[in-house]
């Protein structure tokens, strides 16, 4: 399979070179059909080759579309074998029974984590930096009727010290995935830096680093899946801030923000909510921390101030709980529902933790 990735990589680089040359000569990029006509390599399934042309054409179109909107977007780059990560089968060329049969390979043994429900439409063979291969299936299912959810309405304030504070007083601790493996990762990275480039020892050291990164990513994903599933099942309405975590990560606390996975968590809540009968609303984060949730007075706070004290109405409560209450109120105003009564906490009050349940991921691990 790695040899087929190499062929796909060569096709990508050749088509990208041709696209740039056409633009320099004519001021226009070649059409998608023209690129697809150039994909006639032996050994790689025809539709997989055409998909490479499709991706290049779409990537170039996306660059110019975003630049017209004055957004930063880099031009597609040439790929090494390490940066070519997947083979895509958009319509045919594969069958799944007890084993996976993919053209032109022989049957491939897979570890199937769960039964696939629905009609399989596409397949992507994906190689992780750790060396593991996954078969990712896209299936078509009949639309299910959403569940009737009579749960609570809750606002969520996302943070770094505490992963999430809920307007009902519950808090979810930040598991700090990176910190658990940081020393081990740093040690392996130091060993990697000392190895000669291109040597087998360097490749082995590189693989160790990749496996640690994979472990961190898997633990983060597992935590976010369990947490998001629990929240949409327990609540009928969820409001949370629309955070620009990418821009925030480029400034202060960048490493911690990237580790906590706010955007991934928000996306999980959003796509799981419909089936669970829950509604998710995103609100403007402006002044959610400063505003008093009782009288709406703006109260300035330093980052070290963990308690909200309102000089106007006398409300005293946890800083994050005050923000979560404001987020819920904003969310309810957005959909025109009644606001809940504010319940201040005494100083020193500890909030309970959310419980979680496991959510399996929809992929299959390929064993070579």
C-alpha cells in the first residue's frame, strides 16, 4: 500500500507542476477534466488517480476563493511520501466481507471495531504517522427520527484551568492530555534530534515520537467524545461561546489551547445534538466573563480573579459559573426562551463532576 501512496504522491506533484506552468503561460489554471485525463498510471486504481486530480483542482479553487475574501490561505504544496496519507476509492474498487478486498491488492485482514450500518459508499485507506493503517468508510443511512429530550438547559464556559463549567454548577476537569506524556515526548524528541538524517535509527526514533503523538491525540478524542455524548443526552438545550481558538492559540497559552481541543468539542456537540434531540446554540463571547449575570453590570476582572463580586447588586459567585450563566442567558435570548433564575454560590463551594460514557469511533484498523 505504501507503494501506491508513492504513485499517488508522484501524480500529485506532476499535476501541481503542470497547473503552475499553465498559469504562468496563460494566466489560467487547467480544468479538472484536463487534469483527470492526465492520470493514466499503471498499478493504481483509476478512480483513485482521478481523485488526486479532483483534490488539486478543488484546492486551487479554494485558495482563490479565500483570497477574494481577504483570508490567508497557502497555495497547495508539493508532497513527500510522508505527507501523502491516504488512498481514496469514491465509488467502487473495494468489497467488505470477512476481509477487505481492495483493487489491486489481495484480501486485507482488518480489525473491525463494530458492525457497519447502512450502505457503504466510499472508502479511504489512511496511513497514520505511527505506521498504522485505517480503513475509513462513508455510509448512507436512512434518516432517524430525533429523540425526544426533556433534559435541562445549560450554558457552558470553556476554559484551561477547568475544561468546562456548566451553568448548573457542575465542572469538568481539564485532563491535560499533553502534560501526561510531555516528559516522555521531550525525551524521544531529543533522541530523534541526535540521529543522522536518512538513517534507519532516525526512522525508528521518528516512529516513537509519532506513536506518542498518536496516543495523545487518541486520549483527547476519547475524552471529548465521552463528554460531548453525555452532555447532549442529559440536556435539551446547550449554549456555548463561539471561540476563535486558532487565533487565540497564536497568542498566549497557545500550547494549552491546542491541547484542550475546544473546536473539536464544539463540532462534536453540534453534530451529535440533532440525533439526541438537543439544540446547540453558539453565542458571542464578548463580556460573558465581565458581565454580572444578575444585574448585567460590567465588572472588570484580572485573570487571577476567580470570584465574581458585583458592586452593584452584591452577587458573589464563581467567575466561570457567572460566565456560564451569561452564556445560557444569551443562548436563550437567541431562541426567544425564558431566562432561568440566577442562583449564586457561596465562596468555597465545590461543584460536581460530569459522568461519561464511551463512544466508539467509526473506523476500522487495517493490519498488514
